[in-house]
């Protein structure tokens, strides 16, 4: 399983997929500007961990953009 992370100016996304391009799940969130980078890191930690657990598979790679 592969994990993709997008950190944007207004939204955050985490997606799980397979190497053949099959998308398994996508989770979106909003950037809380008042929480700053700590808020972004907290959201990512919670949601990346949750996504890996939901797929019940080890992530072989994680890409962040």
C-alpha cells in the first residue's frame, strides 16, 4: 500500500492506494490557520495513522507534496 499526502494552503489530504494506481481511500481536512504548523502536523499524524490502520496493511512508501 502507498500513502500520498497533500499539504495545501487551505486543505490537507491523505490517500491510500496500490502501486497499480487503484485508489483505496481519500481523507480531506481543512487547514486551521490559527493552529499553524502544529495543527497541520497533528492532523497528519492522526489521519495517516488512521488510514494505515483502516487498510490493515503496511505502507511501503509515503509521498508528501
